[in-house]
């Protein structure tokens, strides 16, 4: 079984001490930086944009995993490649021509991810899964950190894992929203590969230990 990855979500960091929090992730056992870009249209919230990502990228020493919660993401694929994104995830619900979008992301040298809202059925990826490097299953409704985990996610992970096996592809499964030490083990057992954790990491008193423990739990 391959190593399960931990991706702290920078949305929950202290933006007045961003470099400190980025350095913490660099020094930790975390694997990826998860970066949430929200436009106030696709989701009811606005997070941060290009200048902030540029600043993050200057200090981040690990994989940059960008989660676009924006309408018409095709407009910004090249921009996010230029900003140093390694993985670029778009929402299924925001793409009219998903197959074309995935090719465009890969053409810019990034891994192509597709995020599904809690109401979106995984079987809708039947015809594109061969072209997807990563599926991000939203385990909360996107737009805000600190929400409670939606229990139905476990069965979605299993369904998606079955689809991946059936198609013989190596697509990774990422879980985003409400991830804590209470659900990591069960998520991994269902088939999850990457666990995004925002509030659980950044609101804890010992962030390095929280990450270390999550990673150990995910790989136990
Ligand atoms: C929600 C974002 C998540 C969020 C997760 O729309 O996509 O990445 O930062 O935060 P927590 O772990 O606090 O639910
Ligand atoms: Zn996210």
C-alpha cells in the first residue's frame, strides 16, 4: 500500500503570520500544501488570489496542490501553472467541457484534479476517470473551513475506489473538509490516498505533533 499523504489547508493558517505557518508545514511530516482559491461566485466566500499564492510559493518546499472553487476555471490554468502549482483541481460542477479542461491542465505540466461537491455522484466520472490524476471528494460543502464532516463520504470513497479499480487506472483519492483523527483511519480503509486538513491542524496547540499523529494514523 502506498504512503497516505497529509495536505494541510492554508485557508486555516494565520495570514498575519503566513511565513511562520508555511515554515511549520515545511518542517512537519506533511506532504502537500493545499491551497483553496474561492471566487465568491462558485462558492459564497472569497479566499485569496494570485499575489498570496505567489508569496506562499516563495517559501513552500513541498507540492503545491491548488483547489479552484471558481467558475470557468479554464481562464486561469496557465496563470496557476506560472504560479508554481503542481496539482490543479477544478470542480466538476464548474466545467462545461471537463475533458478539454483536463487536457489543458496537463499541457501546462500539472497533475489534473477534479473535485466533486457532496451532492455529485462519483459515477459521473465514468467517462473521464482515465484522464484524471486526482479526484477530490468534498466531505463538506465547499466555501468555508471548520465545517463538520459529512458521513456519506465513506460510501463515496468506496464507490470511487471501485470505479478506479474497474478501469485499471491509478487516480488518487483526496478528501477535503472536516478531516480529523476521528475519521482519517476509516477514510483510508475506504480507499483515500490524500487527506486535506485545515482547522484540525492550524487550530491545534501543537501543529507539528497533530500532523505527525494524523500521518501515523493514516499509515497505520
Ligand atoms: C473548503 C476547502 C477546504 C477547507 C478545509 O471549501 O476546500 O480545503 O480549507 O478545511 P477544514 O479542514 O477546516 O474543513
Ligand atoms: Zn480545498
